[in-house]
C-alpha cells in the first residue's frame, strides 16, 4: 500500500496511475484494522481477571515450551492462558499505541 502511494506520487512516469480514491480507500482500510486491533487487544486484556498463584516450575528438557508450572486458582474459572503482570502491561500499551496511531 505504501509502495503504491510513494511510487505513483513521486515517479513522474507513473504519476498517471495515482488515484486519490485508491489512496483514501487504503487509508480507510488501515483505520478499520487499527480500530479492530485496538478493540481485540483491549477485550483480550479484560478477560484476564482472576488472580492465580504459580508454584513448582520445572523443565522437562524439550526445546520448545519446556517449562511447566503448577497453578492454583483462587476463583473457579477455567482459561487456557496465564498472563504475567508484564504481559498485562504490554497488552495495555499495545491498545494505547493502536489508539495513538489512529
């Protein structure tokens, strides 16, 4: 998308291919993507609401995802992913950057 805008705007021989509605359409598409990314990240971050305690971590020796931990929950809710405090902050920052970029 960016290549189209730069090449057709700056190259004199390709200037006849530049069309304002094509550029506006691409910008509209990017706005929709930023809004959906911001909403998806914020909704995912909001789903992590239960406190957990992680005990007894061990490594089984494999190369990928080899650390396993015993997790005890304070609330009776099931979810597949545990998000650390830094991960929570990272998701908040990502949603904020999406909003700032918009």
